[in-house]
C-alpha cells in the first residue's frame, strides 16, 4: 500500500475516533457538549536538584466562557488542599508557591479537575487530589460538581431532589450500600459491618448511567480499599430525584 494511502486511511480513522468520542460524550439525548480547555503544569522547588524535591502537579479542564463555574472548580480544589494540609490557600498559585517554599523532601501535591460526563442539561465535574506531607501514607481526595447548564448553577443535594424526599433518598442509598457489601464479600460479616457502617456523603455525581456516591478513603472500608463507590440506578429514584435530572433514557 502506498504511503499516501496509509496516511489518508490514518486520517480517516483518527477523525472517526474523534467523532465517536464526541458522540459518546454528548449522546442522542443531550445538548452539544460544552467546550473545554486544558491546562497542565508540574513544578519543583526552584534550585532543588534532588530526586525527592517537593512537587506540585496541577491538571485543569476548564469550561470555556464559564468564569463563575471555573472559579467554583478552583475553590473546590483549594478545599481539597485544605482537607489534606489543614491550611486553605487563596489561589492555586499561592498554594504552589507556599508548598514548594515550605515543603520537605518527598512532599507532593497533585490536583486535577476534569469533566467526567455531559448529558442532558448536566455537566459532571470530578475534582481529585493527592497529597503526601509525611506520615505513613498520602491523603487522596475526591469530590464532584453537578452543573445545571439551564440554571447556570452548581447543584446541591436539595436542588437535585424533589421536595421532602431527602430521607427517602438516603434510605435507598443505604439499601444500595447493603448490596455493595454483598458484592464486596462482606454480606455476612457482622464485624465488618459494625466497623464500617453506612455513612452519608456529599460526594455525589449524577452520571449518565446511575447516581454515584463516592466516599473518602477509610470511609465504609479500610484505607487500602481506596475510594468506595456506590451506584444507585435511576429507576430506583423515580419520584425522588427531580424530573429535570432523570436522564432522558431513564425517563422514557
């Protein structure tokens, strides 16, 4: 096969993959995906030549022409910094400056914001962090923003739920936790259930396939199990979740 033909086929394949990725993000039941921009940097303490220099790594996926949402993204990341270090910086730039200036060998700070899903009127954004500032292990963090494009606001749990249905939501979440325990092999382990009882979480994502509850490490399970994740199918939330946030496919 001629090189020019191979090049044309490669271009066609790349275009097909790109279109497929866009369609998987938008889907037939949603508005066109909002445009995003990407920014990434990694810096070490200036002048440090050692292998374990303090390090800050930041990766941001921002929403184009959404300054208030982007400010909320940065604020949420700074909240993850505060949860891990005990101090809340004023900005990502301040965090990097202070962390590198005061960090000890081996200290690291990783921060990431990415669009996890776009469907119907929602944009789901995942905020992740990992900090090591000494001790036996690092401190990972995870949380989510559910952004309503039509209302131009980040949703609270009360915004997502029909009036008066919060207690019902958590009853369903607790049943989902019981099912999760069985899948994890702890369905009949009374000691495990007592040690790691069900808890509520603020880390909720209205994903396309299910409502996801994500837990911090050492919640619901030992640290070594990472971030426990419970999913609630939308068909269990009829009448509990506001109709506006039931995915189109689940509403049919």
